[in-house]
C-alpha cells in the first residue's frame, strides 16, 4: 500500500489531507514539526512526503535538503498557503517533486501524490528486477543512484529533449543509451557525437552531412549524424563546448525540425530525439554569453543530474568487485579479491575522475596482480601518490581550520600567553571537539559528518578510533591515580 507522510503544523490541514488520501487507499502518517518528520524518516519511512513550507521549528525549504539527504528515494511534494514563483523555483531546485498551493488542493493533491507514488513503484521495480545493476549495466545500489533511476522513469516514455548533467566520468553516455533503449524509439538507432572531440570547423559537417564539392576534400556525399539517427536518438555529448555559431544552426533545427546538408539544397527532416550531456555549468555559460539562452531552454526540458562517485560512496565496494571481475575475465586471470589494506585505500579516495578513474585503477591492478588477490603494491603508483596527497591535504586543512586563532579587536599576538594552566586547548583537544561537533550536527551519520569535516569516511573512522582510544586511556590513568 502506498505510504504518505503529511508534515504540517496545522492540525486541520493534516486531518483533511490525511482523510482525502486515506479514502484513495494511501496509508497516511503525520508530523507537526521538522523534528518529528526527521524522526519518522530516520525510522525507515518509505513513501511520499507532503511538506508544508511554514513549520514552527524550521523553514520547509531548509528541511527539504535534510529529507533528501536521508531519504533520496522519497519524493517530496511541497505544500504552502503562501505560494510564490520564487519559493516554487527554490524548492524544485532543491529536489522537490512538485509544489502545491493550498488553494489548489482539491484539484491537484491526488493527481500529484499518485504520480509521486508511481515513481517510487517504478524505481522499486527497477531495483528488484535488476538487483544491484541499474540501467544498461550501471552498477549501483546507493540511495543517490536509486533516486537517479527513479527520475529516469519519468523520462523514458517521453519524447522531450533530455539534458544529463554531471562531472566527467560519471556515466552520462550510459544513461543516454538507457533512455533510448527503454523509450519509444528503442527500435531506432542510437548515435552519439562528442562535440568536444571534433574540431569546430568539422562538427557542422559531422552533424548535418555534406554534398560533393561542398568544401575542399568533399569528394562525395556524406550523411550526417542527424540522418544516421533518423527514427532514433541523437546524443550530443559535451554540448557546452559547441561554438556559438553552430549553436544557432542547431537551434533552428530544433525549432523547425528541418536541415540541409552543407553545399546542398534538399531540405531534410530531423526525426530524432535529442539527448545532450555536459559537465559544464550551463547557467553560468549562458550568463557569460558563451551559450545561447534560447538553446539552453530548448535542450534542458528534462534534466537529470548524475552524482559524482564521491557523493555515492555506498556504491564503491560493489563497483570495485564489478570492475575486478570484468577486468579478470577480459585478461583471462584468476583475480578474485582485494586485500584489506588495498581495499582501504580504494575506498578512501575521492576519485576526481569518477567511475572511469576507478575502472582504470582496477584494470591496472588486475594486470599487475601476481596472485588471486590484488595487493597494495599492485595499485598504480600515480594512484598511491594521489591518495597520499589527498590524505595529507585533508589532515592539514582539518588542523588549520580547527587551530585558527579568532580575530580579537585590538588584540596583538603578544596578548596571547600560551602558558600551562591558562586553559588554552591543545590541537588534539580542538580536533576531538570538532569531530564530536560534526557527529552531533550529522546526528550520528558518519558519511555526512565526514563531508562536513572535508575528510574521507575512512579517515573519520580512524580519528574516531583514536578519540575512543584516548578516552579509554584517560579513564584507565584516572583509575590508576585514584588507586
């Protein structure tokens, strides 16, 4: 039975919304404050959250990111009696499923909650049917990627242009192929073109094709990618790298659905679904005048954001094992595991190159492995250097941030006397308090605390062990002294 959590400080609203949804077969629970809502989610709530923006202990827009972080698979429908365009836009940017004004509840509540519940059902079906492998072999089980798969379900049967955002190496082409293979054009071709890999003066010919004699070296007619993708999907990878002059031509094709080959007069139909991808901040590119605003809004009708690997660290063990098996099969080697020390290093790194970087590291390690288990010495030297540098940087930043002396108006450095008995904390004490403050802020969530501190989870685990060891030692010494 679909579940709904209604979060509103107004008892009448909770009662009316709850009854309306219960009559339609929903299992409804409620909360009157942000604290109560977070407690329900912490206890394992899985369903649609209807969230009022005006709560007594916290603004709904401030609560939304916390709910999304703790339960990214739960769609959040914002509810307010003070709806404005800015509030709606802010909520949707933060990941809200939809935004409802209380004045429109009678018409929009049920359809909106039903659609939100369907996304959970579809995403659950994908997870159950594919286990720990998502669309097109994307290996994932983290809440962040499950949320991506849920969002993809909304676009699969649609024909609207899709824009995939994310850092390099996060799997944007895999997602584009998945949208094609599960969509209405699955029987047509899937054609991908990397706009950054083709020189500017050749990209136009590559996209639209050309006639014989169109330019020097054009010895015959060539069909472009728009023609090759007819009836299917055309993926424009790294669309942010496209020259503004060519952006204008692409916009005309999207508006009119027609184009001509270079040097030709025949008008051809662009019967393709466009999926674009970029690692750039296109909004900033539009502001800077490097990307056409009208083209941006044409192409970003439906946007999917792929999280970086460091944001989905729960997938690391699964990905490591997957790439290990894949590389061992390809190389014909019996490499079946990773020793604990090497695994600790692999799981502690942030991977700026994302999944692609991890895949390359594992492939190198399998080739280098001299037995059935990958050892630390089998990992690439460049990877070991990067891990060491990252750890030193994180520890230095933690110490620098914790040990910074606050500015005191009118005080000179000589005013601080670091003498024994003054109560001035040591660096160890400051670090311990800082870690405890982060754990309190994160409500015991170690992954969130590590992000707040700017360190890896493995580093946090080690420091927590040191803190516990230090406390135990202090208690032992106190007992000894008291004896």
